[in-house]
């Protein structure tokens, strides 16, 4: 392979290099290449890289890599973007079921808006000043005042590597309530090791955390990220949550070829 055909997609500012790897030609064990493609100075520039691959039983398989080149846990905005990408490739029309690292996902796309079913949340851990839950990726949720001026990078980094997470780490979200079912959110993402404009699994976690901590009684919640607004809906079931959906725009930015 002398060059790689790629597509650039973004979902509320969370951007991804998308590659059609149904022919299994991309060297997906080459972490240095993946990191270079995601590099904003020497590569294409993205928060992560996503491969669309064949699935034996479903429409396709999503393989997600963090910007550091390592395979990552589930990415909600990436999941929405690969649904839009699969529609562009004519792999699907409007509805799909696909494989991802955390299991099966169902999704629907219409007019560029993707509604993605996330994994059930088995448990929410509530502590004195934060909540923790897994929405396909681990998330630490802290409700704060003045999130617009909050030091997300330094505070997020210290929590991401600190107790009880340490080397495995977690994503860290700072959330501020705006009204009954609208919250502002800023996220420090592990793997990117910086604040991103949006995080889909983080928005999902924040919405459930807001309901769980009785900050809202609504079962559909709007999250205002730096890159746009996402909607999360869910069905509470004691300490668990089912029928969790993440909804928002997924847009192609450009396509091109990267010379190796």
C-alpha cells in the first residue's frame, strides 16, 4: 500500500479518520501509523481512527483506535459517525445493527441525525463528590459550577491518572446544570489525553448521572458540548439503565488520500 484512502467525519466536533477496511488492507497493528494519521501537525488530524470492517452476522464491524494508536473502548460519537459512513458507502440505508468492542449496537440515521443505541448500564456508583459508570467506556462525572471557566485539562489529567483509576485510567467529565433537563459538559478523554470538543459516551454517562443523582426527573436529557448539542434518552431500572440512546448529527468533513 503506497497510499490510504480516508474520510474525515465529525460528530459535535469529535473528529475521526474513517477507513473502509472491508478488504483487510490497512495495517491495524501499526500503532505508530495510526498515531501519525491522527496527528494534527504531521497527519490528517483526529481524536481517533475508525475502521469499518466486515461482520459475519451483522451489517459491519467498528474497530476504534485512540489518537495514541492503541485500540480503544467504545466511542459514542465515533459510533454515530461510522453509521453515517456506512450509509455513504451504501452498506446500510437507514437502520443498522453492527458489532463494536462492547457488543452489538442498533442505530437509525435520517437527514444526517444518528440515533445510536448504547450498551445497558449495569450499575452507577455514587460518591460524595462524583459518580462513576461505564457506558461502553469508563466515566467519572463531577457536577461543578462555572464549567465554562473550569480547568478541565489539569483537573481532568490529575483525576484520570489518580486513585482509584491509576494506569488504566478513566474519562473525566465536568458538568453544570442549565435548566431542568439541559446540562453543559466538558470532557478530558483518556487516549487523547486532552479535552475534546465532545464525547458521546461521556454525554451518555452525564445524562444518566444527572437522573441518578436526582438533578433531573426527565428521561431525555440534552448535553451542550463545546462542539454542539447531543440528546440522550434512557429507561431507568432500579440501579441500572436500559434502552439508552445517543442522538445527534454526524457529518463528513472531507475525503482524501494519505501518502505513506
